[in-house]
């Protein structure tokens, strides 16, 4: 024992173990802060425990909802009782159906792929993908650098990692990816890095955040903006709009291709996991009058192609793009409390129908 | 495999444990295997080239040594030289040569030749030069040939320094890796500290500077002049931090196995003149060119001004070309060569020749020398960073003609650059007065290392950004 205490290396290891085991574990990152039905931690990230919670109850039917900020209730962080997943659960009270809301603000294609795989692995009876075309990234933008969530840490599960080899993310997956996710997941010290950044970054300008904290935050930048000329304008999102507009059309074509490919891979993963449940795409309501005509045209074109795609065979598909009146929209993709209630009614019927 | 990756350290731990527990005959094979795994992880084909280089020089050196006649010795030397340079030429310079021949296709009227687009194996310039030095040393009878292939394969592929040096001489490294070393805990901890310090230089400082520099170099026209100057200074600093970080990690890794690698840097940012700079920067490459090319060309002779100047410029042009198959690296080499030649002319050949420092020994003179040389080096660094001459000229023009405001958003980068410079200045200037080793002696190794780990965890800019010198 004496010789161990004299050995610097062992003291270092003991110290690191102490950091891991005591000091870093107290960071709030590991705590889920329960809202009504959307578990979200104080860093506006979807909480980790929810995604990793154990197996489903065999007496219940599990419906996993995977959506974007609309479903996550981003604007209503302090009150989840006004967003549609809440009403959905309320409407389904008394039935055997349980809703788990796994939605993420600004969800990206890799998030959707990983979460869908996890939902299948968990044995969900129905996976509802409540999305809009902008959630499908151009292939060049699909990588492991998505900042709003810890979802990529699910890749530390060997089964998920292996299954994800049939996905749009596949080319970014190496053994090292799995290992680094495993290390990140296992180490409180490393995991606490992001919340520490987030806490410290509060009140700093984006420029300063980029300097001090680097990529964890710059990863969030829109890749379109990175193509424009002036770096600082890009950071401030004052991009050259003409340039962006010019790339939009090409990008929407890429999004369609991503969507098709996404469906193909999804079928492969359904087979790999021998998934018996249902997967349903629901195109979220969009306030078309809130976006430029050109964008609306592209959005409709995407929906038209997606609706008629043979790649959707085997999945449910519901186009609710125009399902809500324009007055409920606060932004093109976000509706108000009344809109949430209306949308919940539509989804309730849909889920009941599908699970009959 | 990147030193700043999880996988590398995950594999390193069992390698070090096995090194300590296995008998050396097996341990050596294990180290060669580990080195091949680390190197071939990204692209297994690279291993074929590494093995080829090992075999050619292993046989070549023995044949040179055992040859009965001078002619045979020379033949085997040339087989080794051509075997190594041929490898380098084929994989690094073929497309460059084809591209330049194709430029003439319009004038000489011939069909452009298709480029090869071969993969550039990581670190090929480093290990070919290392093995080349071995056969030349054996030829010059400065070194005995290694007759154990496993030991020689380990010398070529030794993972701490394979991809980006230091370029080790056989006499220095083979002797050390022939034996198993007992590593005491103090030396082991020094190795750990050096690795962590290298990671801090890379992940905390160099990668943080990289974003800014990339953006400025991508579009200098839209940047104010002071920002461009800042990026010019920042690039040399980034290059130094990035490369010396690799060297630190390499030296630290070798120290975990009781091996001492050569130092590659000695505060180059505070060089007083071009000669001083190259005595501090990438020392193992500079001395390689000095010993194997410059000396062979005749070196520097006080009676032969023109030949000496030519030799200097040629050697530095080759040094530039060693870095990459691009005209900009050649221009960088010529620029460096002109600087060294000019300085040597002033010091040795000119009517004002002197043995004293050009700007005197006073503090002001020294400061002026450092400043003037820094400006010279930062300006030249542009050739190293830009892809071609027009881009470099474009950047110089923007640095002179653009607006002179320094937006506040760039102030943190200016402070960071100033901070790094200041640290170097203090260490260089006062190291003879205050021994930093003595100063930190009371702090236990575990405390230093633990604070490094915490700095790395919370201040790293990003993980797993490739080292710049991997491309050479």
C-alpha cells in the first residue's frame, strides 16, 4: 500500500477515479428534469434516461413519437401541458396505449435513424415519425456532428451500432465511433463537458462561444451558411440570401433523395431487428402562408414525391401538411396551444386506428 | 491512427502492459505488430509500402557492409536510395510531375497524360528518409547494419514516431530498441506528462487557432488587413503547436517504453535570424538535409561564395519540396533558402562580415532581431498555407490594401496568439535564470498530470482533428 501511495501514476489514477465517481457525477447533466410528459434537461437537450429506459411493459402498447421542435414543445419548455403529446396521452388515458415522446428540437436525419432503431429494439408497437421535409438533410450534411441531443451515444450499444450499418450514417461509423461513444457514455468527466460549456456560454455572444468552446457549438451552424462568403456574417446568420436561395432548389432535390434512401435503409433495419410493430410517417402541419412562395412550392413538391413514392410501401404515411387552419401557426412549423390540441385529436384517431 | 483519438489510447494501454510483462523476444514482435496495426488502421495498403521499405533497406545495408568491393557497395547503396526515393517519387510526386508535363501539352502538342491519383501514404516522407539515413550511415561506415529483421522492422515502423517523426538516426534508435528497458515510475510519469502536454498544445491551442486561420485563408478579400496579418502570425504558431504537439506525444510515448527520442523543436518562434530558425525548427529534418545532402554537395566554403549560396538554396528548395508535391512548397523552400543564404552572406562573405549578432547583443537589438525575423517568417508561411502562387499573392495584396480596423470579434485570437508568444518568450529568456523544472519540482507529477487531464477535458477545442504533418 505504501509503495502504491508513493507511485505518482497510481495517485493519478485514483484522482481520476475520484473525479469520475464523485465530482463529475454531481453535475446536473445526468439528472432528468421531469416536465409533464416531455423529459428534458435544463440544457434544452432531450434527457438521456428516457431514451434508454428499459423494456416496455408487456401489458401495454407502446407508441413512440419521434418528432422535431414542434413535438418537443420547444417554446413551451416550462409547460409541457400545452403541447400535443400531452393531449395525445390525455386522450389515450384509459386505453392500453402509452405514448413516449422522444422528439428533439431541430431533429436531424441521424437522430431520426438512431431513435427509430432504438424504438424498434425496445419493441415499440408503433413508431410515429412526425416530421417535415426539412428534417431530412442533404447527404453531405449527414454526419455525427449533431448537437441538440445525446442520441448518438445510443451508438455505444453494440446492437444499435451494428444495425446502423444499414443507414445513411453508415459511412461515418467506424469501430472508433462505437468506442468513443462508449467512452463518452461511461465517463461522467467527459459527458459533463457539454453542460459545462452550455452553462458557461450563457450570456456570451456566438462569436465568443465559438472562440472559447469551439465545435460543440459551431456544429450547430447551418451548413448552407458556411458556404457563403463572410465568415462572421455566417456566424451571425447574416448570410448572402441570394446565394442560399440558389442552393435551396438543389438542396430540396437532395432532401428527396435522402428521404427515399432513409426509407430503404429503414426497411433493412426492420428486417434485421425482426420488428413486428408499425412505422408511420406523419407529415406535420405547416403554415404555408408563413414561408416564401418558392419555399412552399419546394415543400409541396417534396410532399408530392414522398406521398407517391414506392419506397413507402410497408410503412404508414399521412400527409397532414394542410391539416390545420392558418391562424393557429405562430411560425411556419410551430403552432399555438389551440393548434396542438387540434393536432392531438387527429393523431389520437390515427394511433387508435393503426393499433386496432 | 491519430494520437488524439480514443482508439489509439484504448490500444496503447494493452501495448504498454504487454511491453512490460512479455519477454523481450516476444515483446519486440508485439511492438512491430502494434506499430503495423496503428499505421495500417486507416489504410491497410500502406503496410505493403512500409514492409517493402523495411526489406529493401535491411537487405541493402547488410549487402553494403558485407560487399567486398567499392563498386558493389555503391551498387547496393544506389539500390537502397532508388528503392526509397522511387517509393517517394511514385506515391508523392507522380501526379505533380504529370500535371507539370501536361502544362506543356499545348505547346509541344501531345495528349495530356492521365493522373495516377494514388493514395499518399501517411508519413511516407518521414520513414523513407529515416531508412535512407540508415543505409547511408552504413555505407559511410558510421553505423553497423542491423542483422535482426524484427529489430530493424521496429526501427522503421516504431509507432511513436512513424507518421511525423522525429526522423531518428539508426545509431540513436536501433541501439535503444534492441533492448528492453526497465522504466521507473518517475520516468513513466514524465512520459505521461509529456503526452498530456502535447495533447493540450494540439487540442486546446492549435485546433482553436485552426478555425480562425482556415476562415481567413479561405477568403482574405473580405477580411480587414490586421486580421490577415493576425492569421499569418497565427498560422506559423498553429503549425508549430500542431507539429511540436505530435513530437511531444511521440517523445512521451517512447518514454513509456524507456526510449528517448530526439527533440525536434527549440522555441523556434523566438529565432533571431533564418539560420537560428532552422536550428530550432524541425531539427531532425534540417540536420538530415545538412548531413546527407548539404555536406555531400560540398557544404559551405568560405572561399566559394557562389557554390555555397547555390548549395544553401538548393538544399532548402529540396526541404520545401519534401513537404509536398506543390509549387508552393517549392517556393517556400526557395524563400527559406534565400533567407539563410542572405544571412550567411552578410555574416561570412560580405564586406561587413562579423561574428557578432547582426543587431547587437543588447535587449533592444535582440528584440529587433526576433521581430524582423518573425515578420520574414510569417510572410513566408503564406506559401506553406496557400494552395498556389496566385492565392498567396491575393492574400498579400489583401493584407496591404484592405481596411485597417481590427473587429472586436478577433481580439480573443489576438490575445491567444500573444499569450502563446509570451509563454515562449518567458521560457526562452528566463530559463537560464529560473529553472522551470526546479520551479515545478515541488508540484507532484500526479497533480500536474491531473490538471492537464482537466484542462484537456474542459478546454479542448475539439477531438480528433488530424495533425498537419500527417499529410507529409
